[in-house]
């Protein structure tokens, strides 16, 4: 039997869908590249899956720039990273992975990108969406926020509100049988001022295992593993994922 969110997350936990109103226990994690979802939200995804939610990953780009290894052709890298993402998702209990396959490193904000993400939201009808915070260019004075991350985050925020909600946005999707959808909660990772901290201690090793599934990107040595353990450990020794949480009006 699936555990409740309070049992899994503790006091600081995601909202619960109103199933009597037709809301579904579904979460959509939208990431720019293969492995981004696992850095940003793998612990939360694993806990939601344990609670009986259906979690889907949506990867916006093809990951075709993400290697310095001359042995990889572009085609080999795209295929390898797609399979690595599927393997990582399986470790977490994520139900499936969708790939939009926009070119890595060349993502621009277009109506086509917005429409593609809107279509995925309308089709899957998630209660919660997790994605990159689009606002920071520099994160905590330590990381440059990749332009693909910023564009993916911004297009996702715009798809959540207003385009997935409003009937007259992308009316061709209505003709395909996709009805408007209201996302209830939005979680942004990579935020400089997070307001929500998910305790993922129980699945911290599962999160690391998911990252190690991306063998083209990360070593499996002890130094990398310990670096990852330290990265998400707070002053109390707990592991957490930090988000900017937005609870949208009903």
C-alpha cells in the first residue's frame, strides 16, 4: 500500500489533489537536458512515486552537446543519454520519460516550444509541475544557470499559466481532444531564494543511483558519490531538495 505524503515528506510536504474534484495524483518534471531532472527533483519524484503518484519526466532537449569524449558521435550521444534518462527514471519509480528533442545548447523561446510543453501538460493533466527556476542567471554566486535551463523554466511557467489553462491558446490542441488544464502547484529548483525544502533523506541514495545511471556524464567513483551526498545535506545532516513553491489559485 502506498504511503501518505505526511509519512514520506513530514511536515513540509506537497499539496494533496482534491480527487473529488477530478484532480489526479500526477506530477510532471520538466527538464532541459537528460540528468537535470535527477539533479533537481529526483528525491521528490521518488517519494511521490512511493506515495502512489504517477510521475512523468519531460526532457526538452536532446542532450547532444553534453560530452567532451571524441568517441561519441552526435547520434550516439543522443541515443545514449536518452537511454540513461530512462534507466534513471526506472530507478526512481518514474512512470515514463517523454523527449521533445529540441537541439541541446540552441534552445530559444518560440511559440513552438511553448506549444509543445502546453500539449504535454494538457495531455498528462498533472497536479504539480517541477522545473528549473527561470530567473537566476547566476545561482548562489557559484553556478551559471545554463541558457537552456532558463528558457525551459520560463516556457514551462508560461505553459502552466496561462496557456495550458486558457481555451483560446493553441486551439488546434482542442481539436485533437486535449482540454485546458489548471496546474495547482509549481516547484522551481535552482532558486536563489527557495521557500520550500523537501526532506529526501529516505531516498538520498536512490537519487544518487539515478545520477550514476548517467554514465556518459558522471563518474561512479567514491569522490563523486560523496560530493553528491554533501551537496544536498543540510546543517542537521538531513538530505533535502530546495524549491521555490508556487501554489496557484483554484
